[in-house]
C-alpha cells in the first residue's frame, strides 16, 4: 500500500502477517519484555520490516532501538518510520542526505471510537467531516494523517505535538492531504493516503533533496 505514496528514494517494506523468520535482535528484546504477545508480534515484525528496508539501502542488519520519545533509533545517516496495526506492519527508510524525514501510519479503516474525534479534530476539520463524501471513515483517515504528521515532526524537533496542534485538509480526489502546523517549528507538511482491504495508510516525505 505504500507504493506510490512515497518518493523513489525511500525504501519501504510492508507485511500483512507475522512471518516465522521475523525475530527480535537480542538488544531489542528488553524493549518489549513486559509487552503482551500481540504487541510483541507487532513490534517484532515492524523491526523485521525495518531491517529489510535498511538492507535495500545496503546496510547490514542490526538492532533498532528507541529514543527517549519512543521513536526508532536509526543508523547514522538514515531517517525512517515504522507502523503497525491489526493485519499490517511496515517500515520506510531513506538516506538523510536525500530526505529530511519520513512518517508513515496505518490504521483499520473503521470509524474512530465514540468520544475520540473531539480530542483529535479541530473545528474546521469536524466541519469538513460532516460533509465529507460517504462510504469512507474519513475521521480515521484524518487520525492517521495526524499520526504521520507527528512521526515526521518529532525526529526533526524533539518536541511533542498534540493532535490539535495541526490542522489537516484532506483531498479525497487526489488521495492527499496538507497539515498546517499551528505551533513554531515547521511549515506545512504534505502527505498522501491509500485505502484498501479494510486499511488506511498515510505517508509524509519531508525535505526531499533534488
């Protein structure tokens, strides 16, 4: 599903199940030592996807830790993002000399649980959702887009970004979105989304060189 959402310089790997060859590096095991089995499987396959993606950059497999904010700790000179949800795991990486940051997110293409929308959507976004084209859980697409925004924002700034600190405009016809950041740090972030097989995937590539 990531094909077409990211520029050619990004190496992405996605999986729709947990393959038996997906195992944690010993240095990664403490990161999920207390996690439930479902979380361990998601984390393990996500790291497996990341190692395969790094291999496509010509890098040898190794541990992918977490920084203080919980984001993946990539090898020097690499930017990337990992995502997972029920039935989907993926990673995308690129050289930092070619791309400033990448953020990806996947979600089930179902409406958000009751009570969540006011916590993640600004008034203008809720107004748009009220008149959005039928047949798609656009509130979930909005939520996923904001997750991709955060995954792009945090490695660049090292700062928390609340859902309400960005205002996202979705373009259903083009499968794209633009996020206006409402706090100092970055300008607008442009991304794309795809809907298929009960999933929504969003992606942002920021600071493309050339």
